[in-house]
C-alpha cells in the first residue's frame, strides 16, 4: 500500500522566508486578513524586510492576484482566504467520537486528463483521505468537515467497515512514525529559536506539518503522539506574534 503523506525533515521546511512569504504569513494569521501599508511596514521590520523591499513585494503580489488593495489597505485574495481556512482547520480540526466507521470515496469518472486527476487527488488528500489503491480513498469517520465541492460528479461516497484491524490499516495508510519524528524535531527547534525571522520560518514549517497530520482517532495513534503539543506550541506563537503585529482582532490562523 502506498504512503499517502509526504513527510520531510524539518530542515526542508526552514528555508529563509522572502518578503512575499513574510507578508503572506502575517496576513494568513490575521483575522480579518487585512492590514494597512503602514501597519505592514511596522509588522515586517522585525523579520528583516525593509520598506522599499516591502513596497516592491506588495506591488508584485497585487499584480499576481495574491492580494487585493483598497486604498491603503491590503487583503488576502479569495484563493488565499481558502488557504487560510485550511490552515485554521489544521490548527483546530473539528473532530467527533469515532464509532469504528470509515469514510470511503470511490472515483467513478473515466476519461479525465492528468491535470484533472491530479487536482482531485490534491483535494482528497487535503480532506485527509488516503488512497490505498488507485481511485479508492479511505479514512476513519471522525472528522467534521465538508468533502470537496461537486465530488458527486466524479465519485461515489460510502461508509465502510474494513475487515482488517483499524490500527494496522492506519499505519499502512499514513507514515505515522515519520510524522511524529518530524513534529518532535520542530518542537525542539521552536523551543531554542529566538530570532524573529527564524521563529517565523520555524512556525511556517509547523503549519505545513500540521496540514499533513491525518488527525486520526486517539485509539489509532502511536503512544506519545505529538500532534497536540505541536498545536499548543503554535497557539503560543500566535499569541507572541499578536503582541507585535497590529491587527484589529487576533485569532487562530496560519503562518
């Protein structure tokens, strides 16, 4: 069975952040995701981004459709608002008690091109489903979240009870040991990193890693699973960031 989550060592996610990445990180963590040009100048300064570099980045981001500009204020585009929602959900997933049922999605459409197949695969992976064989997707039915829009046009949805032990199946569908090891490395790095730019890069990697958390029922997780600790560390960083970034309202968001 193929593994369904790509887990990279933490160093792979700790590249220095560009001015664009710093701006997006700050806005993805802002609720509402909007700051004025003056607020952004103050906000990016601790991360080593100067005013002229910021202005050039903002111009490029507006032209590329990353941001919308209204007078002197900048706001995330609709596409990035959807990304903010996914990151919020990664930090605070909505779960329910698990009764042993599994979600199953079977892709029934034929004749689709490679781009369409890749796009559907990405959407199902983002919904935390795993693909044990081509066109068949599974996960324990413990999440409260919508499945991708218009999924019924290309797939059928079922409730299933696999005849294999659930823990054994989950261990084959997701690289739980690898995910746990990277999470612990990120926690260690977050605890020792002090420079603002390094901390922002570290917690950007934390959010990316949380997006790959399968959010399994507790009874299917290995002992000492660090998911809750990683989320707690990120929430602490959000409070830390809220003390330095001007926002009308601070809430849980994404770096």
